[in-house]
């Protein structure tokens, strides 16, 4: 099973953030990675940042297994999430609940507390945009891969901001952030397109192959998000793709909307399609 990308990159980037100044290292803070799909359930990974000294750190030491995680909406309703191990996530532990389902148009606040550490984040869940189609094209000099493109129509309430996640059946344990899968719609009714590529994982040992294998079953999720969440994914995508380049600076924190710590809280309006790659 492929290792989930988001937490891997967040942990690495936030280790850098925790020691942006070698003279004044920041104290350990909570790191929240959470998404909440329309008509779905919240899904949150909670870890902590570290000040790295060059030695190896066991990821299990960063997991916050006994935290209190709450979600409330703008109607005043509040639920407490339950933590449990998960083979689909990395790190392999998450918080969720089936007592609250995402409703587009509502504003959701998440609060996580562990001992003397606490973080909170608030964001609105936009209304989803439907996927019009997904097109496929051959990849040059390769008869086993296909280049996919997702097509949709910009909504009337532009500007609108989107991120694409993908899941390859039999390989990925859950939806992962597609490489270069961010797009902004500024003109109502405009025909929009965005490439559909696989996630790039920092722990993969094989060469990165962004395109989809022919004959595979692929899940594609179009996520409409708030502007600050779009900015997070845009920077994240650049770091994931060019982070190993000597010409691309990654010695800075990822942007986010979490107060008191690091990370991203993303209530999102989603449309999902499953296709068999031609």
C-alpha cells in the first residue's frame, strides 16, 4: 500500500518550520491535517512538530493518540471525534466521527487539545462543482500510461478555488493530493480543465510516475475549497514536485489556517468519479 503523502510532507516541512532560526528554535506545537468532505465525515491526523538535530525520530513519537478533538458548526452543534489506528493513513492513526456529516454552506471549527498544547481552525465548506468529464490521451513513447485531464464548468459565484485528489485502486489506501492539481476559476461559466496526476510521495523508492496506468481503476475527486486552503495546496504541490531541486527553496513553513500550531483544516465541497483508464 502506498504511503499517504500529505502527513509525510507536512511533518518534514514543519520540522523545518520548527527550526527556521538556528538561534531561536520554536517550541513543539500541534500539527493538524484535517479534511471534511460534503456529505462525508471529518478525517483528522494530529501530530506535533519537532526541532530536528539531524538524528532520526520515530514517527510514532509524534502521534497525538490521546488528544481531545472537537468539531462544531455555525448552528452551535458540537461533536467529539474518536481516535483509532488506521492502515490507510500515515502516520497510521486518525480522528473521525459518523455523528456529523458535511453540509455545503456551513462553517466548521475544529479544536484539538493535548496536555498544554491546543490548536483551532475555522473554515466554510463551499458548494461542490460537478465534474463534466475526464479525458484520456496517450503518453509519448509509452503505451502503458495515459495522461488524464478533468473538465468542469466554472460556477456563477466566482472566484472559485479547486484541488484534485486521486486514488488508484489496489495501490492507494485513500485519496491523495494529485500533483499540480490546483486551479482557480475566475470567469462564471468558463470551461475549466486541470491535469489528473498521481501523488508524489517522499518515501517512494521507485522513480515518480505521475500518469495513470492503462486499465487501472482510478478515483478522482474535485474539491472546491476556500482561498487560503487553495494557497496551501499550491505551495504544497510545488514543494512536493520541486523540493529536491537546488533551485527551489523549501526552507519555509507551508501556509495554513490553524491557530496555535501548524497545518490545514479543509471543509470542502466535493464531486467524485471513478473511471477505468482506457
